[in-house]
């Protein structure tokens, strides 16, 4: 089934973080060889959230491998860290749809 990942990142500078997050999502849509959908959000506690939907676990694994190897994506992730703080504060919830 589809894999839904909910990324949750308390962010020191939520406005800058959201701007970078939107840039990352736009970049992923155009550049990733493994398409998936992603949408940004603000959690009720003010944290940044991204909800990503992958067609399968295999597709998710390929997308993550692409992210890890793509220099532009990695640079954008570093911008997120600059705005939000350590990636150690980033948490994920992975849901397998049935």
C-alpha cells in the first residue's frame, strides 16, 4: 500500500523554515526521478510539518536514496537546519496505508 510519512520539526524560525520547505517540495516535484506528493503544514504547536505520500515502500526507499545523493536537495536541507535548528529535533511517523 501507499506509504505516508509525517515529518515534524519544531522550528526556531518558522517563517524561514516554511519558505525553504516549500522550495524543497517544489524542487522535489521537478527533480526527483521517483515521484511522490508532499504538502507543507504548520502543527497546532507551531512546528513545521511535511506530509509525503509514496506509492509503495520501494518507491519511498528510492526517493530517500535520491534525496541523500542529490546535492541541491542536501543544500536545501542544510538551509532548513539553519532556520529550524538541529535535525536531531526532526521526527518522523511512517504510516502504511491498507
